């Protein structure tokens, strides 16, 4: 028999640092639980859109031309090929992230408009 996934319990077990684990797969996409207390590196996915749904805290998504802040309950899709970086807005964020299974992640340099340490 299938069983529910207790996202809150999993998130509660990761209090510091960065965690990204696949919770389930839906058709040809994976649903990840991402927990972070610091910024992720600049990157893009050439072969997949990436959708973020904030479930705890708040998340900032940085782009070449600015940033978007997402609050708990808000969702944003980053189109395939778009350079971006995620970081918690506050001490920590917990997010569901959906992307194609085995999506390629390409690490990028920060855009010229962003200082390296930001």
C-alpha cells in the first residue's frame, strides 16, 4: 500500500545547512525537498524548468536582472536555461522543488551585475 510522506517531519530533522532530497517522482519529474540556511550557487538547467514552492520561511530567487522574494505558500517557475541562484530570506527556508528527473545542473559564475560575495 502507498504511504504518505511527512514533509514536516523530514524538514524538522534538518535544522542547519543544506539538504536536497527527492521525496517522490511524478511521471517524468522529481519532487525535491530543499532546506537551506545559506545561498546555493549560481546555476541553470538547460533541459528542465524548475518550480519552487515555499512551505516554510521565505526564499529569494536571484536572476541576472534582479530578485524575486517568495513567501510561504508562493510558487515560482524558472524557465529552462535561465541562470539563477536561491537563498533563504531569513534564517532558513524549506521548499518543494519540481524538475525533470535527472535534470542537468550547470554551475555558472555570478552575473556581472552581482558582487561575488552576494
